């Protein structure tokens, strides 16, 4: 596995917490930074992709489909959708 170097500035409180964790466990701070990125980077990518798509919709750069068209494609009516949402279907 090849690796790269990343230098970041952290707020003092966050750096203090990271250093304390590192000291109490005997693991380097970089271990926990890698763990956090491995665990949460996918979530951040997903969130920022959704934000970009929402902005594209708001600005008219991304085409949308109306609910009535989706329902028609599914062969449903709004009443059937309401009944499904209420658990009556």
C-alpha cells in the first residue's frame, strides 16, 4: 500500500483531544485520523454530492421529473399513493 503525506491545521481543542487519545492508547495520532477518514469519508462524499445535486436542481442545471409523471410511469394515482403511505394498500 503506497501512502501520501497530509498536513492539516486543527483547532486547539480538537488537537488536544487527539493528543490525549493518542497518549492514553499508545497509538500515533495519525492512526486515529486515518481511522476517522476511513470510517466517514464516504459519508462526506455522499453529503457533498447531494448538496451539489440540490444546487444543480435549484439553479435549473439538472432536469427533474414531477410526481405526477413518476406516478404515471408506475401506473399509480395520487390516491393510491396516499393509501400506500397510510398503510391501506
